[in-house]
C-alpha cells in the first residue's frame, strides 16, 4: 500500500457555525482514569533515606517531601515557595519538618504516592510494633493533613523540628545581622513556631493534633504562612489550622478530603497521552503531577526547587534556561493554567524589568534581567548575579514562553491590552537593548559586541543572541501587521533584520559565535536555540537541513565524548536533543535521547527528581515537551501530527493536546499507521494539518462527511470556523472514534519510586 504524506488545511462549510452546540463530539474518551493514573503511582519497597529520593506533595505554594531521617524518624520536610530572606539576593529560606518519631527502631517500611488523589500512604514496622500513615496537602488550602495509626507496642508521636533560619550567604556582608531565633508558642490548642526575619516580617508554622480517644489514631493539621513587611503570618497560620481542624472530625473529614481530590480528578482528564513505552509514559504523567504540585495561577513563578526546600546553591529564579524549560510543556500539553504563574509574574513586575535595563546597561526604555533574579524580577545586591553572565538574550527567551502562551490561546488581549499585559512593551524593550549595542562593521553588516553564550563563554555575534534578536524583531513586525499597531519602529526592525550579520558557521555547523567554534563539551544548546524552541531555522528549508543535522550531531558527539569526565551532555541536554531531533523528524534518535535522560543515574533519582548537586526540578519536567514534540508540533503556521514517531511504536494515541492557533488535536496510530486525526478550532484561525496516512483520508466536519477539495501545492487552505470540529480518517462512517490507553502488562506498571 502506498504511503501518502499530505498537508491539509481543513475548514467548515458555510453554516457550520450554526450547528447545535449539543452535537456529538467526534471522539469518545474511553478511559478509566483512576485505573490509568494508578499505573503511574510511585511505589517505595523501602523507605527513601534522603530528601532527594522522597515522596513529594504540593499545591503550588506549600510543599512536603517525605523520607526516613534516622533510625526512628520519618520526616515531612516542609517548604513554602514565597518564604525568602527579603534582603540581599532575597533567596529562599529553610523552614523545618514535621517528624513522626517511633518508639522502636525502624526495621522496614513502604510508601505509595497515589498521584490520582495526590496522597501518600505508607507503613512502618519497628521492633516495638507498627505504624501506618497517610498524608496530603490540600489542593487549594494552605494546609497539610497527616494521620497515623499505631499497633502492638508502638507509640509513635508527631513533633515539629525547625531548621535554623540562615541566609544563603551568612556573614558574607559586614553589618548584616543574623535572623533572630525562632520561638515556640501556643495559641489555645494550636502550637506555633514563629520565625522573625532580620529584614522584617516573619513566617510561622502552626499545627494541632487531634488524638482519637483510644490513643491509637492521631491526625495533625499543619500550615505555614509568610508576611512581609508586616507580622501577620502567625495569625494567618493559626486561623488556617483552626479552620482545617474543625473539618477533621469523622463526620466532616470525608468532605474535606474530597474537596482536595476534586481538583486533581478534574486536572488529569483534560487530555490523554498513551504510548507503547510504559516507563516513559509513567515518567510523563509523574511530571504533570510534579508541575501541578508546583504551580498555580496565583502563586509565585516556579523556581528550581518548586514549593519544596532543601539547602541549595540555586535558591532563586534562573533565567538562562531554567524558568523557560520548566514551563515549556504546558503549551502543547494543554495545561495552560500551570503556565499562568509565569505570565502573571511578567505582567505584575514589568516595571522592574525596565528598571534592570537602566541599572545594568544604563539605558532607558530597555527591558532585561541578569541571569538570576529574586521573586520581584530584580538582581538584588548580593552575589548571585555577577556581571560575567549578563546578556540580553535570557529575558528575550523568557518572553518567547509568554508568546507561546498567546499563540496557544489566541487571547488577542495579550497583545492589544498593553496596560494589562506586558508582553509587547517588554519585547520591544528587549529589542531596544539590542539596537543600542549593535554596531555596523566594515562589511556593512550589523554586529553584536562580545556577549555571554550561556555556560560556554563570551563571543561577539554569538548565535544565542543573534537568534533571539531575529526572533524578537520578526515577532514585533508580525504583531504590528496582524493587529495594526502602527509602531513607528517597524521600519527599524525590518532594516535590522536585513542588515544583521548571518549566523557564524564552520565545518561543524553553527558556531558559538564569531571566532569561537564549538569545540568544548557544552551541556547547553544555546548556539542552536533558533532551531528549538524558536523554530526560526527549520528543516523545511532544504538549504538549512544539512546545517542543522550537522550542528546537532556535533554538539552531542562533543559532549558525549566527555561524559565520563562529568562534563558534556547532561540529562536535560538529552531532553533538548530529543526535541531537536523531533524537529528534524527523527523519531528514532529522539527516543534514544529520551531514554538516555531517564537512565542517567548521575542526576535522575528513582522518584524522577533531577539533582545536579542541588535540585533542578525543571530538568525532568522538560522531558514532557520532548515527548510532545514527537507527537505534535505546530510551528510555522502548520500542525504536524506524529512528526517523529519511532519505528518500534506501532500504537500511539493522544487526545486534546493543543496547537498554536488554539486548536485541540487528537490522533491515533495502529499497526504503525495513522488511523485518524481530529482537530477542534477554538479561535477560528487557519488550520493547516500535516499527517501521514496509509491511504488518502476522508474529511468529516461536525459529524458529517464533506468533500475534501483539491489541494494547492498539497495544502488545503479553507480555515475552520471557530467551534468547528474536523475528523480526518481512513475509511469508516461518520461515527465517533474512540480514545483508549495503550495496554500495558502489569509487571511494567509503576516503574518509579524505589
């Protein structure tokens, strides 16, 4: 059978917009969600012995990590994402942990992280008896609930163990007083650990215990609050605990617990990805659990720790890769609510990004960041952000994430309402900065001065900044054309693109910069960022395809040759490599890189946390984007379905992933071929779809077959009306198709934990 590759632009017929909204969907979702998600639960056959390998809970602000801490202690290490120093670098601060102390020595124990319910259950056997425990952090309330039941001669007890409140760089700055010691207090039946800060304000941990009359069952409610510059944290934490404890009685506990579960039960079924690779499928769903535990629209942006905490050298926001890659999966993954904490942060702190331009570069009307900032978007006056790493590209790259949020929602106000949304003014400020430092050379071209290429070195005309400048100028031009913004700078941006120096290249592909070949191991793909995620150099252009293949291969080979020395390719490098290969349509090499990421025990722990000396949670989360890039891509005003599927994957299904232009896309492969593709238009944008079918498909729009008109140059150019749903399928009649998970053997379930 001849295999056909076609490009389709699908539209509804006249009148489709007037069909009844009650029409049947094109896809029936046949998923037992509790059972499907349960096959990805993490299971520990022994209790984890340190923070890095523990079970984790969170609600976007409050976090807990559970692990054995000594011969008779189970520790629930607490974090809160907004508890910071409020001086110098305004870095994160340690808080402490709830501790379950057994009377006997722990001999064995097990745990299960139930990600469908976002709850941890476990059991402990001691030489005195046994303990069972259960814990969750409420999905929308700042409270953790933990209960335990003892048996035989075991009399375990709860207690609070505060960490010393020590700044990231204690004693480094003369005149900086240490934070005062914490104070243990009681407020009625509520215990409080109050921690004042030398810089002002306070944070407080409050908890209360509700024992059962028989003494064998104990439940504790715990909350952490922060206030600055005022001192209201104690009051807030105590009130939260009291409200929660009122709902811990047997008659009301179930409703309280169910209100927590309801959020998670609504979260997972928003879309489905199921593949014939059980370990990768589990990794993928665990990352969604992790990111949903770390982000909420009204929370602070997610840093390298998330809501969890342990001592780290990276206690703030890093802009040279980390924050961008953490949010990358939310767009195609159709979890845009998890990206709103980033967009809201950019909008709220816009003035500070312009302030950075003035303070760092001494220019007005320029926006930027140093390579790391606090949670106000500012540099701070400590030592986290040295001048050596400063370059205009980091913030420009971050704004690309904002742009993706716009493109996947087609919320036009994100561009037109510039009082509410900061994207356009800030991107213009980024490009303004570049324009002020560009110089015309003897060759007549515009050149960038020596700037930093992240984690490699300093070079003039470095490709990292050239790529981001090109993307920024072209995006501003395109937005002006679409929205008739009439910005007087359009002609300047157009001339800049015309005069800008080409990307430096050599026999090994894209160089780091002018006079700086790529010859040393380098975990960061900064010099080929224009391929992924910017997609301004693509394999669709035959003249660029060979250059891109050469560049990616040389980057990986140089790094892999040095992996044994501890340099070169890291796990997150392989996630980027997988996306690069997927962009080039190479599914076999993409999956090889993904497997290499998951198998890299230097960094990836059995609970999927990524530890590079210190936690960097985004480095595992970004692997979700790598898998998505194999299933669905939508750059270049085209939706490409199954663009990079490995030859060994005979069955693959996804439902309601999202594409640029605000389309929901579903597709199914069986026996190695695409059976059907479904597209729903949420915004009425032109819909151009590329997919490989075994035979030419038929077109169904809103439940009815319609003629598939001849394509022009292989492209059908009739856009869908907003709300239309199209189905491309080989054969069949106009009945809904079904979405079902790929079957998995029981022994292949639950590969993570320890």
